[in-house]
């Protein structure tokens, strides 16, 4: 992703300035990068689950590289309203919506962040439900 594209998405996310939900009943934390590293992306998802449906979702990312910040933000928008059982790395609809939201050709680093974060969500949601 080019520097000007990164800047565009980060400015858009900053303008949205969405407050984290307070009435969540599932919290999931994970890291995109090597956990042996001194510095790592720590991404936290806060989910309001009502009868297996993601009613609300918010995300906190920090310290995060721009890709983790962008991917976590886009995923939070896509996953709202889905059933928890639909949160799967194999769910092509999630990937297609991600590509549509991204509005540019995905590179390997962005794909890695997308797949890693979605897999963290899938694994941890399956253990909580």
C-alpha cells in the first residue's frame, strides 16, 4: 500500500473517532506480529454478543502499525451484524467485503494482517461460544 493511501485511510479512521462500546460481553486480544518481538501489535476487539449475533463491535489497536490499524477498523465494520458462527477465515463474503472497503489492490502485508486478525477472532470466538 502506498504512503498516500495509508494516510487517506488513517485520516478517515481518525475522523470517525468511534468510542469503544462499554456494554461488551466478549473481549478478544491478539497480536499480528511475532510474539517474541519487543514491539508488537496488540489488537483488542470488544463485542456485544446477543444470542450468537454480533450486535456491536469496537476495536482498540496499539501500538499498531498502519496495516493492523486499518484492517482491524475495517473488520469491525464488516463483522457487525454477523452471526458468530459466520466469523471464519473461509468465509469468502468477509474477504470480498474487505476488498470492497479497501478500494485498492491488496498486497501481501495487508493480506497477512487480514488473515491473522480474522483467524484470531475465529479461534477465540469458537472458544467463547
